[in-house]
C-alpha cells in the first residue's frame, strides 16, 4: 500500500506536467462538440416548428374529411331521394301509359264528336274544351257550357281531361327531375372542390413529411457525430488519466485511475483473486494491454458484466462488475475504452474488479501493473 501511495504522489506530479498538453488535445474536440450541439439544437428547433405546421395541416385535413363525410351523407340522402323519385316516375309512367290507352280508346270518338260540333257551328264549344290550360279550368268550362251530360261531347270531354292529367303529371315529374339534377350538380361541384383541397393539403403534408424526414436524418447524423466526439474527448481524457500512472516493465498500464480498495490475497476466509479499484458509475475502463477480447458476458457467476482479454504468452486480464460494454469482441489496443464502471453481479458499490491471470490462474496484479 505504501508503494501505491508513492505511485499516487508520483502520478500527481506527472499529471500536473501533462495538464497543458492534455488541454491541447481535448480543446479541438470540445469546440467541435459545442458546434455540433448548436447545429443539433437548431435542427431540433426547425423540426419542432415544422412538426407544428404538420400538425396544423393534419387538423385541416381532418376538418376537410369531416366536411366530406357530411357531404357524403347528403349525397347518400340525395341518392335515396333519386331512387324514390325514379320509382315515382315509373309509377307515374305506368299511370300515363294507362291514361294513354284510355286516350287511344276515346280519341277516334272524340275526333268524330269534334268534327260534328264543327259542322254544326258549335266551334265555341270546341275552343272551350281544347283551349283549357288545366283540368279544373276544363271542368269549369264543361259545367258552364252544360255539355257534360251530352252524348255528343262526352268522349271529347273525357279526351280533354285525360290530356290535362298527363300534362300535369309530366310537368310534376319534369320539375322533380330538374330539381334533382341541380342538386346533384351542386353536390358534384362542392365535392370536387373538397377533393382539390384535400389533394393540395396532402401534397403540402407530404412535402413537410419529406422535409421533416431529411431534418430527422440530419438530426440522427449529428447525434452520431456528437456521440463520436464525446467518445474522442472521453478517450483523450482517460488516456491522459491513466498515462499519468505510467507503464510497467511488462508493458501494462492501469485500467482505471482509482484507489485500490481491496488488494489481491486473503479476504473473508478465501482468496481475493484481483484488485478492486474504486470508481464511479459510467467511468471509462481501458485495456491494460493490447490483446484479443475472448470473453464478454454476464454469465460468469458473481462477476456481472465481465470481459477477458488475451495478451498472449499465457497472460490474460479480466475486468468485472461493469455497467456496460463499449466493445465486445475483436482486437483492442492498449488504453482504449472497453467498458464502464458499474456494480453488476455481486458487489457492494461501484468499482472495477481487475484480475491478471497466468495460464488461466489468477496472480497478483501488482506484479504486472506500474
């Protein structure tokens, strides 16, 4: 432990000597990080503004859809009305056909009676009967002329009544058809206007979504860039941090700059197989020496998130209780971040459990560390 204290004192002196160079290393990435963060904030502001615009457009689209629904209900009502009137037309047409049969039946006799009246000089009777503009007018004229019961005008009167009936029915149906056609035309025009507006709004919304998509892509790119810069800063800081502790003759550096809270050796009736190095949650842990990562898992009992690096020559190092990994496989250079301090597995506070193993057997890390 005295050796550890002497090392810490020496580390403080070395760290002071390294402060100015370290600042030079970190200053560039920090400026870049600040610039990236400002651009990211600006992008997010634009995203918020465009999202509000998109929300307004969506509300307008919803309002149009509600209006279209009302129009559709009206269209359905008109369609039902059209069907009803068409049925009425068919009934009326059938009645007209029956009336026409009656007309055909009395037409010849009515013609004969008209000719007879003309020859007898009763042209005023013919004029009165033929010039009537309505069924009621015809009835009035018949009563006024007193010819209703005369055999020589009965067919002619009946013919006039039938013609007036057909004309009245046809006029009513004609008016209904015109009214419906006008309503249907008005509906078609209104629906067309709504469709045009809806298409325009959809196009505007699509443009906004495309714009938002591009800005969100840029946001993701900036976030990745920001994470990369943070990682560079963190790596520079941790390299400076552990570099202050030096490198051993065996080529090892400390994986974490912290106090050894529990050394290698007997503990609680058994052997503590490594060093417990004090740290805080999320503090970077670096590879004590370059090597291949041969294990990264939480399946090792009690160790929590653990990693083993093979350095060759039968030497490997183990890092346990990590909160998370930075890498999980492949070759890792000395001083590169492999994970972060935590308290996974069996532990009683944030720290790194660090082991050095020779041919698989744990040995005192102090024999390898500076």
